[in-house]
């Protein structure tokens, strides 16, 4: 939106923000508007990437597919373990606060379900 849209000419800062708030209120019906999504994507892209962390693809993890597996847990060298499995049917989960991004779990995973990615 351009500031000149108000009253066909230049407007005050107060006019500008009042108009902006009205527009935001008019889009409040949708939980996340496309414009807001765009802002979030832009903000994420602009933010510096965090340190690398293991990320589990739930669609590939054997545990999530009902096949017992704990290779990643056994391979994880940190203590307490940064990756855990709970029950067959639930994918392995990574605790980003503990994970160092060393990649040992990804190397051992028989399902190739773990990637090391920059955190956000
Ligand atoms: S090693 Fe791979 S397949 Fe096995 S539980 Fe861990 S992430 Fe899932
Ligand atoms: S990347 Fe390393 S520290 Fe993180 S979960 Fe995998 S084995 Fe553990």
C-alpha cells in the first residue's frame, strides 16, 4: 500500500498506520493471510541459519511405519541422547537442544530418514 492512497495525496504517518491496521483487521478472518505468510517466509529467509541439527522424516522412519528400530538412538554419542524412540508407530524424535548435528544417526539410519539441516 502506498501512503499516497489516502485522500488522493500525501498523508500523515498516523493516517498511514490507521489504514494499515484497518487492512489487517479486514484480513483477520483467515488465520494466516497470504501476505502474513509471505512476511514469515521473508523473515525466516533473512534470519541467520542456526547450527546444524538432525531432522527425522516421519514418512520414512521405520518406527513411524510400525517397524521396530533404534539405530539412531544407539549411534547418538551425546549424553543424554539427542534422539529418542518411544513406541512402534511413532517416528524417532530429535531434541534440538541436545543435538550437535554430528550426523552419526543419519549415517546409521537404515531408512535414510535422517537429514542434517541448518536449524532455524
Ligand atoms: S534409525 Fe532411522 S528408521 Fe530407525 S528409528 Fe532412527 S530414524 Fe527411524
Ligand atoms: S546428529 Fe548426532 S547428536 Fe544429533 S541426534 Fe544425530 S547422532 Fe545425536
